[in-house]
């Protein structure tokens, strides 16, 4: 007869492997978002492009992810989380094989879009599986996922720096395969089988998908035009499309973006807004600093990668501590500390000068790494305080769409500031913008209520 204590141990081991399977898949999107940042100068040289041109490689990945996350979240609810997760891994495999063979810059953008769509499947599908299978200490489980997903983005520039230094930019895509293989094997063995579903593709609001894509792309064109000055007609076109999209989705019984839900649940909507702001700051730093270090501080790719380890290292150290704190006290205290350190870290960027030492820059960036550890996990757990388990797929997809709305805005900010020339003055301008955004984040955190830990019964605001 099996001792009773063996069963919990076995269940614990299975839960750990299940989390690992999801984590290895979810890291692919943020990791590939930021790994390429250190390779941008090399890609500019390879394809003979300016920084403003190469920024399309970043922006299109964000755009595809922003659209792909809610689609894959909806599909995971309709067709099964395991199916969608495995489909995403297959698409990432295909794109990672083909991207290094790109004959031109347009082809590389196309393969990156496929990669973005595929990697968008893992977070909403994986979060649905985690919330369904793990019922106790979810904040700690989410903390592990945060290390692999949000914090992996912080490791991206460091990994990219080493890969470019010892190989070349194609190695950034080949680096995905160990994670793909491990995640695929574990998911195939451990994920529960999907139940048979009667819903078909009629459950998707394809017109809403197209409308949303066009609207986001128009906003992207508007923000990227900042480097050449303010364009009124692009602003008006983006605003009009947004209004029409809102009214269009409001009339839908099964909308792509549930705007009625966002209107009704104010707290959820404000969490999405705050997560957009978090990612404007984070990705402005993750893409702006590596280019600044190489162009102004004259560091090579390897040195840049080492300096950028400050953000990743402190983020990894802080995240599990934040998970335990959130389990005890809820999300708000951790978010308060995270937003305060954002303001402090961005203001400390003003101390960096043309010939600042690598150690001084490392210490400044470490403050932002601390903020990243608190903010990413705090935002995830805050969301699930206001979302039922049945809504996890679509809510997670919209959450990640918020991330990529923030990254789109960050790429637009960098294109406006660094599009023609990268200087310390431009870095300081970016720091002031990010500090103001940090103040807005702090205001939203102070406004956030402390709901019950049940999540499903939390007040909507």
C-alpha cells in the first residue's frame, strides 16, 4: 500500500513539471521580443537600414502579438488549451527554422510575425491550464511563470549580446529550440486532454479581428511618425477608427474584444491600462539602453549584454520574494513598491553621462530590475483577483495585448527620440518621459482596491 505522504509529494512533483512546461513555452514570446535588441546594430549593417527602419522589426512583432494574444486566448477557450499550446510551439518551430534563411529584410519581418503569432498561444493557454490544475499558492506558481515570461524579457539583451558576439544574429532564432523541445515533450505528457468541444470557428469575431488590426496599425503609423513631426490626419484617422471599433464590438454577441466587459469591470480595465504603462517604461529601457550603450558608450555586444544583466538578475531575485509577499498581503503593497522604484530608477538615468562607467550604469539599471520583479507579478495577480477561472483564457490574452500595446508605444517613443541620432540628451529625454509615466502608475496603484482573495467575487468597481 502506498504511504499517504507519497501522494502529495507526487502531486507536487507533477505540478512543478506542469508549471515548467508552461513556463518554457511562455518565455518564447518575451525572450524573442528582447533578445533581438542587441542585434539591431548588426541587422542595420546587414540590411543597410536606419534605426527608424529597423524599428519595424520590433513594431510588427508587437502588432502581431497584440492581435495574436486575444485570438489565441479565445481559441484556447473554444478548442482546448492543450491543442492551442501545441499549435503555438509548432508555429514557433517553423519560424525559427526559416528566419535565419531570410533573403531580405521583408522576409525576416514575415517570419518574425509567424513567430509572434505562435508564441502568443502559450501564455493564455498555459495560464488557463495552471489556474485549472493548481488551486493553492497560485501567486507562487504565477511567480515562477513571471520569472520565465516577464523576467525572461530582461535576460533577452544579455543572451542576445552573447549570441551575436560569439556567432551572429541567426543564432538568436536557433537558441529557441531547446526550450521548444522541452516544453513540447512535457506538455504532451502532462497537460490534461482537452474535452470535446462543440464550438467551431463561428465563435470567432473575424470582422472584429480585422477591424482591431487595422485600428492598431493606424495608431502605430501615427506614433512612428513622431520623428518627423506631429501628423494630425493620422491622429484623427486613428481616433475615428477607435470609436467605430468600440461601437462595432459593443453590438457583437461574441466580440473579439469584449468592450462591454471592460466598460462594466472598471478595475480590470484600469489594470490593463496600468500594464500598458509598465511596459512602455520597461521596453523603452530594454530597447533604448542597448542601442545607447553601443552607439554612445562604445560598448560591444558582449559588454552590453553583461550590463543589461542587472535588470534580469535583480528581476529574477525579486520575483519569488514578491510571490510570497503577495500570497500573504495581496498585490497592492508589492505594486506600490514597484511603482516607486520605477520613478527612482528612471530619475537615476539622468545621472548617466557620455563617459559613465559600466559599473555606474549597471547599478542604475539594477533599480529598474527590482521594479520589474514587483510590477510584472503584481499586475498578473491583481488581474486574477478580478477575473473568474472561466474567463482566464480571454482575460490573459487581453492582458498580454496590453503588454504589446505598451511595447508598441515604447518603440514609437524610441523611434521619435533615437530615430535619427542617439545621444545622452535623448536618453535623458526618455528618462523624463518614463518618470512621468511612473507617477501615473503610482496613481493607478493607489486607486486600486484590495479585493477578496477569491478573485471571482471581487468587486468590479
